[in-house]
């Protein structure tokens, strides 16, 4: 039964008790939740692997950039000091000074390495003023729990290999 009013202010009323309103059944909802759960369980390890790879790449690139920046600052004698890079705990630090212990902390630039990245070498590398040559050589080794590794090696001329 349909009743339409001629009065514009009242609108119209539609009454039909035999029409199904529609919706989702319990089985449809459970099936949807099960499919989403399976997709999540399958893709979660892949996502975590990509995340660890990305964190390793970012940490390696930051280390390389800090080393280039320290060498460049030393050649330019920025703030009249030598510049260096060190890893202490999970902190990668670009510092101004002849050593990390005697550095001027006002110029520290610190990058916190994510906990998923492990460091197997704590090397302090300082470049000489004007010439930008490293006072020592060595390697920084970074890795993830899934076995991915990245090594940055500094030779006597200050060239990086990674």
C-alpha cells in the first residue's frame, strides 16, 4: 500500500511489509574475516622482510653520507677542527674533534640505528684537517636478524667501498 500526500511539507510514506531489506549473513561475514586473516598471515613475513631491508639500506646510506660529510668538513676545516664518525651502541654520530671523547658536542649529528640492525664493529674514524685523509682504516659491519648484511670499508685514501 502506497500513500502519497499532496501536501509538500509532509512528504510521502511508503509501506511494503513483503520487501526484504537485505544485508550480510553470518556466514558471509565469517568467510570475509577468514580470507582477510589468511592474506594477513601470508603477507606479514614478507612485509617484515621488506622493512628490515629498508632499515638496513637507510642505516648504510646514512653511514656513508656521514663519512662523506666528515671528510668534506675536514677538508674545508669547518669550525677549525677535524671531523669523524663513530658508532656507539645504536647511535651513529658525526662529530667535530680529534676524537669522540674530546669532541665538541655542540656539533654532534646523531642518527639512532633501529634495534633490528646489529653492528659488529665499533670503529671511530677521524679525518685530518685540510687533506681529509682518515687517521685509521677499517670497516663498519651492519646486519639484520634475517641474515642480510652491509659492510662499509674505508681505505687509507678515504675512499669508501660498500
